[in-house]
C-alpha cells in the first residue's frame, strides 16, 4: 500500500502488522533528535552512520521509523535495502512513551538490536 502511495502525506509506521498513525513532529521533538544525532556522530566518528528518522526493515510486518538509528559504515558504503538492524536505536518520546517502552522495545529486541 505504501509503495502505491496510499499513505502519501501521512506519518505512519508499520508495527507488528498494524498501521500506526504518528503525531506531527513538534519543534521540541525535532530539536531533541538533532541534538542526539550531533552528540552521537561526534562520539562515534566517521565509522558509523547516525540516521535520523529512517526506516528499519524488521520484516514483513514491521517497518518502524526510529528517531535515530546507528549503523556501521557511511551512507556511501551501505546499500539502502540492508537496514534490517542497527547497533543502536533511539526514540525521543514526548507523546508516544507507552508505545516506545512497550511494543517498540520488543520489536527492536527481536532482530538483536541490543541498545535501545
């Protein structure tokens, strides 16, 4: 459905087979993501790609868009279809804490993401 443009101009994520409508990004949330991205990139250096709000393909029924995911390598060294896991995932929670601490915790743990 997404490939056909059914969700164009909508913020949704596929979590455990359910399409979850996401709230609009507010300025505080956006600033926090930017600050986390800057701090992680500075701490980790060029050997890692700190990806803001980019989809992880965790299987047929789950394609979340974590606020930050960290993968080894750089955008030039990675093939976009490989993002099935990450070394670290960060969710900035201002309105979705119950989902982030519940469903997404187990969702990210299943493929072996150790740091969330």
